């Protein structure tokens, strides 16, 4: 019997920015994956040992150049 897991759960964090009553989204383009769909401003996998909140802060900085407070 194989010891290789058949399924792995990889958590992800999504960052949605709000301006007043509006939620700011971005439309995927030129990626080859789900182009034309509206998505969160930033998102990514939570790294081992990282909290979901810390991952959200990191993704906002890496993908949007936006600094947000983890709290």
C-alpha cells in the first residue's frame, strides 16, 4: 500500500479591499487561467507555520504593493 497522501488540503488567504460601500475587485487577464473573471485583489497559499492573517498581509504587499495591518 502506498504511503503517498492522495489528498492534501492547502489553505489560502484572500484579500478584499473596500472603499466606502464598494468592494474593489480585479479582472483576470492574460494569465491563461480564468481570464475574464472578477477575483479578489490578492490571494495566495498560506505557507507552513504562517497564520492566515499573516498570509493575507504578505499577499497584499507582494501582489498589490499595499501595506495592511494584520489585525
